C-alpha cells in the first residue's frame, strides 16, 4: 500500500468501508417494537328520535262543512288543551327499521257550522290509524270514529352533535266508521294527510327536548246525511290543524 499514491489509497479505503456496511447492519441489535396504539371507540349518537315523547300540543283548528253550497273553512280556533304521547323504537339494533305508536287528543272546539262546536277528539296510530270524535253536549261536535291504514316516511339529520332536525310525511285512508251517530248517514270516503317538522336538542344521554310544527288535514264524505236541514243528503266534513309541539323525549 505504501507504493500507491494518496488518491489510490483513499479510493481503496472507501471500497473497504462500503463492503463492510452489510455486515455491520446484520450485527446491529434489533430495535424494540413500537408500542401498540390503543384505539378508543367513539359513540356516535343515533339521529333517529327514538324513545317516549310526552308533549303539549296546542293547535289552531278550523272546520269546513259543505252540503253542496261550496262552504269555506271557518275561523281558526285555539285549542290549548291538547296532548301527545309518541313512542318510537328500533325493531332490530343492527337494522334501520323502526316502529312507532302514537296517541294524541284533547278538546275539539270550532265555529258552530250546524254540527255544533264542542267536543273531544282522540287519534291513535301504529301502522293502523284510528280517530274518534265525540261531542260533550246535546248539540256538540258529531260523534264518529274512523279506522284505516296509514303510510309514512321520516328523514332525520344531525346538524350538530346535540341537535337533530327531522321531517315527516304521513298519508292514511280511513274508510271504516264505528260508533257514529245515525244522522251522519253513510261514510263514503275518509282520509288524512300530515306533515311534521321537528328539532331535537339533546339535554343528556337519556333525554331530549323536542320542538315541532304539525299540519294535519282530515277529510270525510257522507251520503244520506240528515244532520243538516238541507235537501241535499251529501255532506263533506273537513278539518285542518296547525299545531306546535313542546315536549320531552326519554330514551328508554
């Protein structure tokens, strides 16, 4: 090596160093394994408003009674004594299928349009739907119950971690009367349409405050009716309600 020039000796040293790197890598001690990262699941709340809702539901109610003269709706009457109970539940925990049982009722008071003005009304639905209206005085609201089937769709969206908005649309046909007073005649057709918008605020893990707006329309057509002093025996009774909902929902 002494007979070579300095440049050759430097090149030879670089070659020896590079050839020894793999051996150094094999003899280097293994690095300790990196610690395992523990994943913590985060619970994502279900936006569907499940649970038992108990609510006050004041409404503005108006009625149209038409025996062929083209009558219009009467003035809206405030119905403060109205309540609502609604229970929504998931049928299977791993499937997006839900069930609902709903009951509402209270005072029924409108302008006197020949049918009277005072009574109470009860509405219940759970796939099937029924509505029962009964007068509380001699010339009160007519007494009649109807029964049928309903179909509905609801869309819920969580806009904030504790705030959910939802929309609901329901349609029903109720062609089967029961416990109806005889002078109403024969029920020819009856149906219901309901639209609801609701905002839910989570106040705890097991309770929410629900605020909503409902519009409901009931429509019934009778033949051979003698409840009004007219020669035409056809009768149309239509009610519409604008209602607000203020309630507390418990997740049972």
